[in-house]
């Protein structure tokens, strides 16, 4: 009986810790200054409480004097602009502008990381693109990788966008908890991150990339998200790719698909 009581006590402690620190687990929020790059433009935006957000804007190549498409880029939970700027530079469609913003608590941005804060930052980034004279407001696309897929589906379900690109999207926070923390009751998951719940209301074209060997967010989750979409979907499997090597293994095929989608 004492062993059973001890095991129950350990289980209660583990569940309590997971409940208390689920935001920390989901939003590790790595800090890093925005790199001193000799191309692109530093962007600063302010949240409703005054929190300063820092981003990076790249104008379309050869787009001088005309309005061009634009891509709003949302990265994964362990990333920031300083870590992934070479990927953004190399994989962005050459004929489109790109805006990427460090979430609250991430990179060079102030504040504390949270689900609500990520969505507010996403809305501010969308509005910033709308206000740029070199961006065609009818051709704003949103891109979200992993955790960033939740920011992307938030924007696509609440704003007018020309298309949605997702890489390694999960179904929801509860869906992820059910996979990785099976003994934790779903009712204790406070976060929503509800990609699959938003997809039926998203009518724009959708492009999804997913690695066939992804063990963190299995490809079946990406397929569930695709099946729930309210509009046309193209699902691109990246053979042999796990969660973090999609760019390396996707290579030219990935870049070409992305460029063709952002028209």
C-alpha cells in the first residue's frame, strides 16, 4: 500500500508541475539580439501594453515602384530571427516581401511569452504589412512552422489572406499533450493552439509541408489539419525528414513549391 501511495504522490507532483509549467514548455523563448544585417529593414512595433516587438522586413527583389505579394513568417517555438534568418533569406519567394517578428519574450522583443501575446504580435505584424506602400494588400500570405502554425491559422481565420502555408502543423495543444503526456488529463491543458478547430473557417488555398519521419509532430497530425481545411489544400511530404531538417531535405523542391504558391 505504501508503494501505491508513493506512486500516486509522484504522479500528482508530475501532473502539478506540468500544469504549472506548460507555458514554459511550449514557449521556451530563446533570447538573442537582432543580427546586424546589411540588407533588409529593422521593424519595431508596440503591443497594447507598450511592450516593444522587434522584427525584420525584406522587400521583394526587383519590386521597386510596384506593389508586390508579401509573406508573413511565423517560426517554431525554439527559434528566433537571429537563429533562422539565413533560412528566411534563402527560402523566401524572390518576388515577395517578407516580414518576420520576434514573439513577445523571444529574440530581441520585450515582454513575456504566451499564447495570447503571440496572437497579438501576429495581428500587429499583419497590420504592419497592410500599411506598407510596397505591399499589395490583396496578396498577403501567412506562413507558420510548428508552433508558428498556430499564429498563422489565427491570422488566416480572422483576416483576409491570399493563402496559408504550414510546415509541420499540429492539431492542438491538447492533441500534442495526448501524444507526449498521455497520463496527464486533457482538462488540465490550459493552452489551446487550436489549429484543427480553425481550419474549417479558412477558405483560402492552403499548402502544407510535413516530414514523413517527424517524431515530434507526426505526419498524421498534419494530414488531420489538411483534412479539416475549408478550402483547397496541397499536402507535400518531405521524405525522410524529421521535425527540424525539413529545409535541408526539402531543398529546391521546397523552395520552388513555396515560390509557386505565393503568386
